[in-house]
C-alpha cells in the first residue's frame, strides 16, 4: 500500500512523521517529494535509471541559498560538522540534507547506495521508480511499510493521487494564522514566499525592485536573497500562501473518498493516543505494535505558544482575512 501524510508547511506534520517512525514496521520518509524539482517530480512517460537518479539526487537551490547564509533549518539533519562530506557552501543534494539523516547515522554512504540503486533501474514510469526506491529503503531499514511526508505537500495532493491512484492519505492541518506566522519565522519558507508574492521587505522595496535573484551566487551580505532573509515581511503574505495551498489541495480531496483522513494538529497534541490509533487504522498499521504509540506520545512537549495574540490588531486582521478562504474550507 502507498501511504502519505500531507499538509501545508509548518503544520506539525514533522511531529507526526516522527511519531510514525516509532512504529516498528514503518520507514518514515521525511521530506522526499518536497525537495524535488516541481517540473520533473511528477513527469509523465518512461524514464531511464540515469534520469531517475538525476531527479532524486538533485540540489534544492532555495535550501542551499538559505544554508549558505548561515541560517539554521530545522528539517536539515545533515552532519556538516560531524564527519559529513558536504559543507554549507556546496550544492547540496536535498535528500541527503533531510530524509537520509533520519534513516541512518551515515547519510553519505546511504546516499551513494541510493544513487547507485536508482541508476540501475530499468526504463519505467516514475511511480514504479518511486515505489521501488521506497521499498528498497524500507528493506534497508528492516521495516515493512513506507510512509512519505513532505511540508507543503497538500499543494500537490492532486498530482500525488494521480501518480499513486490507490494510495491512502492522512491530511494534518493546523490553525491557518498560527501556521502562517510559523512560516514567516522559518527562513526556508520566508525566501520562496517573499519571491512568490513579491512581498515588501523591511526597507519598503519589493524583491522585484531589487537586484536580480541568483540562487547559486555566493552571498554578499547585501544581495537580494540576504535582504529577504533578514527582513520580516507582513504576515498576510504567509497567510495567503497557506490559504492558497489549502484551496488547491482540498479541491482534490473529495475524489479520494475513504482513502482520505483528516487530523487537526491540535487534536494530535491534546489526545495523541486516540488520534494515532485512528491514523494507524486508516493506514492499515498495527496500532499497538511494540507500544509505539507510547513512544510517539512521549515526543510531545506542549502546544506551541500562540503568536497571533501578539500581533498589532490591524496586522492580525489582514492575516486572518488572507487565511479566510482556506480556513473556511477546513471548517
């Protein structure tokens, strides 16, 4: 069975994927599709192994641009200072930064083996390649099932469901304004969202009014990317991004029928045992194997401190208005 957890960015799906990783039968694939190039990750037709390997081992230049400027990204677990072959100035293969460090303490070795496996694949559709790769990773980690989860994946729920027409999906969602403010505080979201909506920076200029963007150029300190990352753009732009993702993704949800299961983040925090039992039932997992739900619940600390009450009233109103279309859909 193909299994996915989807959601917007910063909705709490990282926590859910860590919880599912406590299940002894589950290989939790963390941020696989989210870092692949949008123009190739769901490409139609047949693909040779070399082409497939190029897709899955590619750099994510937005992430590289953020790391090169010294910003931390919570999803990156790569051992830059503990024996890893890469440095922050490198063109960094995305899966080596995010997914593989959560599967092994030797992500470079697993990356090399994964690339070799991908290159040897026969001519096939991408869906077949992905299933083969995910199954290979599950076998390497001595598990039986894989579950893929990426931030912002609700945005391409339609593409995922078309490529994996029998897959089951768990949609984790969180209060829109709070999620938007979490995105604003996250530099790997701040950069693309500011570019997407041409959000005014701290000096009042928009990115389109600044020097041209070059994701591969070394930072100068005053380049446009550095200025975006150092700014605190208005919250409404992040609310609009959150809402636009929800609207696009939820347009595909009704067609999924019983293959779709919703989980509010707030419910996961307040009643983790019950929510995880429901997720396990939907994904056809043993809800009690190895007491995994106890270990998963132990990962919780507390509900994140709300940020919205600290906003000035006018900014809060604009943020809530920007989130309104998505909030209405989610109820």
